[in-house]
């Protein structure tokens, strides 16, 4: 399975090729399909990484793991 960085680089290449508009329709559809698969793979990898990240807080003299909460999630929670 390709690395996350490799997937992103390939996605950038696909976007560049599609934006140029010089690609035949059949090839454009194949590139688009590849891009969707890469995007899904990257999103899944990011979600897995986010789930593994933990912030350690010192409570009662012990380090206690707490689930990672992104800045966007914190902002959303504060609006509620």
C-alpha cells in the first residue's frame, strides 16, 4: 500500500493533468476514478492516525491518556 505522502503527490499530479484539460475523456475518467480511490485511502489513513493520537494529561499524579480532539472538533464543541 502506498504511503500517505505518495498518495497525496499522485493526487496532485492527477489534479494537474485534469485541470490542463488536454486529456481525452476516457483517460480523464480513469484519472478521476484513481483520484477518488486515493482520496478515500488518504482519508482512511488520516482517520486511523487521528484515532491513535493521544494527549497525555497529568491528573492525580498519573499520566492519563485522553482521546485526541482536533482544533476543529474543539471549536465545534464550544459552539454547542
